C-alpha cells in the first residue's frame, strides 16, 4: 500500500526523528541533573540541592571550569544546527513540491550528522570529567542527551537514504498544442523551449 505522504514519507520520518532528538536535547540542556554528588545535582548551567525542607538553586556565574565550557559549547552548537531539519525541512516539503529535493535532504543529513557529533563529543567530555575526575554519579540528563545524539545519527541516515534513493524526474515532452499539457497541475513544472515545445517534470 503506498504511503499517503508519497515520496515525502522518508524525509518526514527523518524530520520526526529530528524533532524527538531536539526535544530530548533541549530538555537535558536546560535541566540541572547531569550528575550528582552528596549534596548537589549539577547541570550545564546551574546546580540544585535539597536538605530537610529547604531547596536551593545556584547558577554558574563565575569559576566555570574549561571542560564545562567545552560541553556547553558542544551542546549549544547542537541545538543551533538541529533547528534546520526540525523547522525548515517540513515547511520545504509542504511548499516546494519537490524542488531541490536531493539538495535539501543532503543539507539536512549533514546538519543531523553535525548535531549528533557535537552532542556525543559533549557527552564524552562531561562523562570523562564529572565521573572520572570529580567522582560524581551521572544523572538522567546525561543519558537523555546521549539518546538524542543517537537519534540524530539515525535521522542523518534517513535523510541520506532519502537523498540517494530518490532520482531526479525524467522529462516528458509534449507538443505546445497538445491537449495533454495541463499547467494547472500543481505537481508538474513546464519549461517552454525555443522550438515551442514544452517539457513537463512530474515532481509529486
């Protein structure tokens, strides 16, 4: 049974994977539960703790270690780069009727790959210093961020397959006076040649 989304089914699946990865990434990016010690739970931007009936939060304003700055940079770049597959590609698929299909899929694949690499590098740096050097226990945000990186790699593979499998449409030639030429078709592009013939590209 053909997909109701036609040839856009695979890139739309990749967009859905990118959206899930973005949600998990932003959730872990903003939450202060990357690691914990006897008193505090630590995140990228703040630490929090509770004792008895009192709880408190501290933002990291000063004395941020270089390794944490590196993790922040990696995860921030991942958030920025992942915005293209999540926001731009679905709009493109809806509005373009297949124009520059392969190019857009390759760009989105590159963005997902770059985002996944940034995420994984940041996770490796954080795990190496927080657990091995500082003796903290890793928290759920660390795991969620790692999962988002894996999903980004999966989205990269889906976009790449979509770009490779889809072939450019073959031109279909019609005489300019032919009754088969229907310019009202929303998924057909016509180019008029100097010899008064028309070339139709079916892009649905």
